[in-house]
C-alpha cells in the first residue's frame, strides 16, 4: 500500500490518454471545416468563372451589333468604342476569375493533404432549403456545442489528470507499506512435510529520504496547473458560445442574402432585356445597355456570393456544434 501513489498515478495517465483522444477529435473537426470551406470556395470560384465567360460572350455580341449599326449608319463610332471597352473589362474579369479558380483549387488540395495535386471535377452537394432558418434557438445550440466539442472534454480530462497527479504526489509523504503472506512446507522427506505460514510486514522509503519541500512544491505545481486548465475551460466555453452565436447569426443573414440576391437577379435580368430591346430598336444608348449588362453580371456575382455565404455559415455552425 503506497497511499494512492500508484492508483492515482494510473488514473492520471488514463485521463491523459482520453484527453489526447479528444485532441485528435478536435484536429479532425478542424480539418473537416478547412476542407468544407475550401470545397465551397472552389465551387463559388468556378461559378464566377462561368458568369465571367458568359459576360465576355455577351459583350462580344454587343460589339458585333454596334459595328453592324455603324455600317448602316444608325450608330456612331462611340458606340463601337464603348462596346469594345466593356468587352475588354469583361475579359479582364474573366482572367481574374481564372486565377481565383486556380488559387481555390490549390487551397482545396492543401486542405485535403494530398502529396500530389491533380485536376478533378467537383460534384456540388444537393441544394438545401436556403430559406429555412435554424431549427434551434441559441441556448439549445450552445448546450449542444458544450456537449459535442472535444476541446471542453480535453481540458476537463487534463484538469482531472492533474488532480489525480496531486493526490498521487501526496502519497510520497509516507513510506510504502508492504505486507507479504505465504505458506511454505519443510521436512526431511515428502511424507513428513510441515506447513508453515510466513507473514512479513515492511516499510520502504527512498534511500536518501523524502524531501517534504520538494513534494509540497510538486503538489502545489499540479494544483496550480489544474486551476489554470479550469480557467481555460471557462474561457473556452465563453468562446464556444460566441462562435455558436456568430455562426447562427451569419447563417440567418445568409438566408436573407439569398432572397435579396434572387430579387436583384430577376430585376437586373429584366433591365438588361429591356435595354437590349431598346438598343436594337434604336431608342436606347450603348451606355444604357452597358450599365444594364454590368448590373446583371454583378447580380449574378451577388447570387453566387450569397450561396457561398450560406454554405460557409452552415459549415461554421456545424464546426461550432462539433459536427463533421
């Protein structure tokens, strides 16, 4: 019997093993978030590249129309110059979009941890109901976060380990007590063996003696580290509440963005169609047409950005709740 040194030392080691598993779970959760963000970022970049390509094709068509009108004398040279300028702007946007796609693809490959990067085609996930608000209120989400996040388990287990370590160290104040009990048989031959019982009681102490100041300091160190972890746990819970609240607010805001972006896209499409009709009829100007086309392209970008915000906010909320 060593006054709990072995028992509490074993419990401290077991808690450390469980804490390390929680650390692994935390790393896995962060990797999942990084991959999700990179995945949706690449999807958005590819969508923006498609919009930019369509804008270039539209501007090329406008240039051809302006040149045709110039040949028949219904338009002036300034219309052609304006259309060519907008075509160059669209090509510049497309070049930037291509660069953004390559950058997003590299970010996804890095998040996946691939040793050799290669080209691949992404399959977009099924479209969720982007207009539905979160089903749970903030207190329920926060309670789920506290239950599921491995970081809180990690700190709690490490604090428990230090508590057991302090208990184990306190046992060093006293010597180990050893009790040995066992039978023995002795005699001149096998037929005349006599049974004896041996009982040995002993105390073991370090050869150099016990340093009470050292043990006291080690116990105080373990208790101080335990209190530090408990304060870190309090700070972590507050941080988790903030993360959950911000992710939920971002998701609700993103839902509203999607609705507004849809209205903006519909209105800008009608404006573009009307401007094209007026220009072809000879009653609209090239500036009006270019402004309408630019508004339509911007509206498409806004719709892509809103969809990305929804996916990103949902991924961050899943991370806050400990979901993969």
